[in-house]
């Protein structure tokens, strides 16, 4: 019984996801089809890949723009260039935060400005060509079932969980997130960890950008912008604490699926798609409010 | 002795001196490209166009001064413009204006309440507010574009006073920007509330121990930010008469102007002052940015380049400051 309780407590986000899907199926017959579920996985891929960093949306946009310009020439080289750009941006963010002690919020905000500007110079209006061969790989379907998006989510989830739980690096990330000072005292190279986190975040965003470009079949200077906000909600909803140091990758993935389903349901019940902005905003405030409430309660208990 | 004092002064006002230097350089470049650039009327025109940014930047300064940030500033501004035009329909003035002020103040109050009482992180709260307002704006007006500003409001916001000979006069809108700057500067320096805001900015814990009602200061500041967003919105509406519909691009409506206000505040030096910055410095920063953008436009570097410059300015200033601070 105790064990069941802890499982429930830890995996509550998956239970919410299942309840959410069940209700949706009752409301809308469309929701029961495989293609809808596939659509959800396709929408969720960019959300899963993007982490907590204000420049992520812009990196995804930039990568989508680069993809639409470069992919038609040489696919292999294009992907290498895009990933390199992702690494470089992450390095700049990381070095700024770790070595120059710039507040991460301001650092990534400044990067957001610069990258957005570069994206609109590369692609002033939406367009460009994404070769079918790459689209066929990234959006590969068997019948109605979108195989690659599904696999990407599973692999990302396993990779993230493995990295955070089984590797020393993962433990160190938790330590730095929880309390940088004690982490430093215990001999962790805090600067190095910070730089690695920013590089990872930026590279994942660049991959997400390639995926977005395939999905919308073009490049667009604001293609990734809305994912910034989605990633915020998802990370909080998935149980990663605002203050850092606590968080589960699996929770993040379940939350991403919930948000992707939400967008889908709003389309089905036939109300203006602008409502999802309102709903997402309210959800974010509620989720972080509830989290902070419990956090404070726990703190008081500890005292 | 005197030399030491001078050095002390320079050190304390380094940022202001740097902006002044930058302003002179940029104006010189503008003057070399076209001598007409330096004509008083032209400079006044540039400042007239940017007085909206100036008023919004005052709001951002207040919020940043108490250690927060308001990402929903630009969206509140656009919401008021679009709803105001729809309510006014070219004839009604006072009713719609009152409604607009109520909306803006309510938005600011909700921000402040959730941040102060529910302890939601300010970035999360105001970003969520930005997205909610974006949704509301499109659901209620479909992106705006309808309606028309009331004639008295239009007359008021494009009015110029004291024209002498060739000089076309000082725009009322610019005057309001200057008045707001002076007013808030007085409040920050000479009232108890202003001192409380500064105390909060320099050290939130010390502020609490010294008996300041932090929550109230936070709520009032965010509410003031909403009030200023409405003022700026109405002044813009007057000039635009019928606003163009806006197409949502980026993270939410008004994100770009919000980012411009943050650039101005960071440039002005309020971000690191620990309660020492102020609206006067931001005023200077907005003047510098307006002239800079105008010169950039002249040499053919348009909006996207201005965005890049904003980012570079923020990173350079913050980077050098943070490096200096970590050394001492």
C-alpha cells in the first residue's frame, strides 16, 4: 500500500495524462483514431526537445530557417552546420553565465534578440524548400501510425532519464541545480556543468527546429517562438521545481504529451484556436502556483 | 582632493557618461551622413515617435527596480490600443478611456498579486500574462484593426505647443513622457514609497526585516506598470486613429516592444544598481536608442538589425558589469 502510494505520488503526471486522454475520447470520436495520436506525438517532439532557457524558441526558429535554406543543397552538411550552430550558441550562453557571471535570464534574453534578428535576415518571409526525403524519414508513418515521432519521444525520454539518473553528470546537474555553493564545495566543476547544460539545451532546440521545418514544410523566422512558452509549461507541469534541483525527465515527456493533446482537443471542439493561448497561460499560473504552495508547505514542515 | 572627487563621480556615473558619449558619437555619424539629421525639428520628431517607448520604459524601470520584470507590458499596451479603438468608434471618449484604464490596472494588479501573495516567479507570471492577453486580444477583436480613436484624443496626442518661427513646437506626447519621468523621479527620490521600492531592489530580505510591507510595494508597482501601459496605449491610439490589425508572430503580442523596454532599462543601468537606478537614466537610454535606431535606418539596417543591436547592447553591458562586479 505504501509502495503504491509513492508510485502514485511520483507518477501523478502520467495518471493525469491517461485521465485527460480518456475524457477526450469521450468528448470527441476523432480522438480515438490512431492518426490523432500520431499527430499528438508529432506536435510533442519539439516540446520535448526544448528545455528551460529563454533562447530555445529562437534557436529552433533559426535552425528551421537554416534548414529551409541549406537542406536543398546537401542534407548531410546542412544538418552538421545546424547542429554546430546549436553548439556554438549553447557555448556562448554557457560561458556568459558561468565565466562572466551574467544572470541567465538576461543572457538568454540577449541571445534571443540576436538570434531572432539573424533568423529574419536569413528568411525575411516564410518559405524555402525541405526535401521530401528528409521529411519522409522524420515523419515516417506505418499506415496511420507516425513511427519516427513516436520513436524520437521514447529515445529522448530514455536518454534523458539515463543521463540524469545513471550517469555522474546527471547527478552533478541535480547538485548544481539544487545548491551551486555546496556543489562547488564538494568538488564539482560548476562552471563546466553549466556550460554543458546550455549546450545540450541549445542542441536539442536545433534538432527540434529541423523537425519543425519538416512539419511545416518551410522555414519561418518565428516558427519556434511559441514553443518557448510550451516548454515552460511542460517543464513545470512535469514536476521540475522552479528553484531547480528537482525534476524528472519522464514527467516532462508526459506533460509535453498533455499540452500537445490539449492543442488537438481545442481544434476538435471547434472553438477559436486563440483560446489555447488563454488556457495555456492559465494552466502555467495554476501549475506553478500549486507547486510553490506545496514547496512552501514542505519547507514549513522541515522547519 | 578635487581630483579624487571627480574620479569618484566618474565611477558612480560611469554608465551615464558612457551613454552620453555614445549619444554624441551616434549623432555625429548621423550629422555626417546628412547634415539635416541634426536639425532640432528632426531630433524632436524622432523623440516624438519614441515617446511611447519612453513611457513604457518608465514602467519597466519601476518593475526592474524592485527586482522583477514585466514581460506582459507590451501586450497590455496592444490590448488597450485595439479594445480602445473598438469601444471609441470615433465618437465616445471618456467611457472607453475609463474602461481601458480599468483593464490595464486590473492586469497589473493580478500580476502583482500573484507574484507577491502566491509567490509565483515573476518571469513565469508575466510571461503567462502575455500569452493570456494575446489569446484574449484575438478572441475579442480578431487581431484588432476595427474601430477608430475619438477625435479629441487624436487632437491631444498629435498636438504641439509653443511653435516659434521654424521650430514646429514641442509635441504634447513628448511632454507627457518628460512629465512622467520627472514625476516618477520625484516619487523615487523624495517619498517614503520611493525609498521602500529602492530598499526592495537592493536587498529584499533586509527590506522585510526593516518592516517594509514588501507585498504591498510589489502589488502597487506592478499596478503602476499597468497604468503606464494604458497611458502609452491611448497616446498611440490617438496618433494611429485606426490601428492596423496585428499578426501574431513571436511568443506573444507586444513581445518586441517589451524587449525594447528591457534593453533601455539595462542600458540605463537600473538592472545592476541594486536600487540605485532610476527613470532619469532610462530616459537618457531611450533617447540614445531612438537616435541609434534612426541612424541605423538611414544606413539601411532595418528592424532585424535593430533587434540584433538590442541583444548585443544588453550582453555587452551586462557582461562587462558582471565581470567587474565578480572581480571586486
